[in-house]
């Protein structure tokens, strides 16, 4: 097992996703954020069914950065309750893991 984590979150547009992803990478909270526009989410919110177009963010980070990432995502995110779902990959190449570790090093 490694300390790499894949965090999923959604926003309402590709523009919002790009801005959010850029900020997280610039702050060293993510090594890479992959944007998958064209999603549609169906969910219940405040007792009403919703169906909204969204853009999925796949955020590559480290376990040690999860708490800071969750806090910052909450500060930057346009939603009242942002999705924050962290997954632990079953496998990751040594080279890719090394790159993520270097990109996500704490600056303070």
C-alpha cells in the first residue's frame, strides 16, 4: 500500500473545476487534478430530487495532505456541502508515487 489518495469531488461547470483544480495544484495540495466534464448527478437535496450537470474532479494527493485538502476544498468550493470522497488505490507505480510525493510536499 502507498500513501497516494484519489479524491473525488464535483462542481457545476468545467470552468469552476478548472479554477478549483489550478488552485489546489498551485498550493501543493494536489499533484494533479483531472477534470471530467459532462457528468450528470441525480440526488436528493432538501427533500427534493435533483438532476444537475456537473464536472467531476479526480484529485491526486497524499494521505498526509487529506485534512488540509478537505479544509481548503470547503473554503474554495461553490457548494454548501462539497463532495469529498478519498479512495486508496490498490496499486501505484513507484515513479508516479514519487512524482506525487514531490508535488504535494508541504511548503510551510
